[in-house]
């Protein structure tokens, strides 16, 4: 992804949120999302000088952006041998670098056509090339479609959870993990 892709990625992300999380995330939160607001956030993220994440886009035959994935080093602690450890502690103790898929969205009308799987496969390939041995990601517990998608891609829930608030409604996310 480069500067020219940001607005199209934001459109995919906002529409993806509004489709995937309808009935899960409060409608007031989803309705308040705008492509313009998301574009500002994406631009700020892309401009960070010491950014460690990578963004990839999928385009269709006409060159339109139809999917986006963002990934990089794991941002949370991970359980190893029953102890919560930071990424650095895991690397020192067991020699495994852990990557994370931060976000993956496809244009809602194209869901189920393999675009998400292709983006995820490429993210896995690039993470592996960067020396990551494991990948994690977070999925809303009630997002059964996404959970099935990631399970088909080899991910399994590892027991970690976190709560996020959306318009004062707390929703639980499950962490999934797979070997690369």
C-alpha cells in the first residue's frame, strides 16, 4: 500500500466493518464510521517514521482496490508454558518471533471469492520471510464467519481474550494463533 491507495483502503475497511459487524457492534458506532475519517487515520499510520507494520492491497482487473491486510510484530503478550510473556521474552526464551495480522478486509460484495485468503497467504509468506515463526490475530467472539475463515486458514483459538468497548457496549475478542 502506498499513499495513492489510502482512500480506497479506507473505503474497503469502513464498508467491511459495516457489513461484517452488523448485528455485533452497535449500529450507532458503525453508522458513525466514515471513509474520510478513516483516511486521515490511515494516512497518519502510513506516515509514522518507525512503523513496523506492512500493508498489502488486492486489486481487481480494472485496478480498483478490493481488499487490504495489515500485519507486523505481535503487539500483545503471549502465553508460553503457562506464563504471559512479551514478544521479546518469547524470542529470547524459545527463539520464536511472533507476528500478528492486525486487520484484513475485503469489499463486502466480493467476500467468499478467495481475495481474503490470497491476502492472508501473502501476509503469512512475508511474515515468514521476515523471520516470524507464528502468527496471531484477534477476532470478535460473535463474528462466527471470520472465526470459520481463520480456522480454515489453520488458526486456532489459544485461550486469550480481551474486551473492547464500542459505544459503551463491551465485546470480547478471542486470540487465534497458527504456526507459519
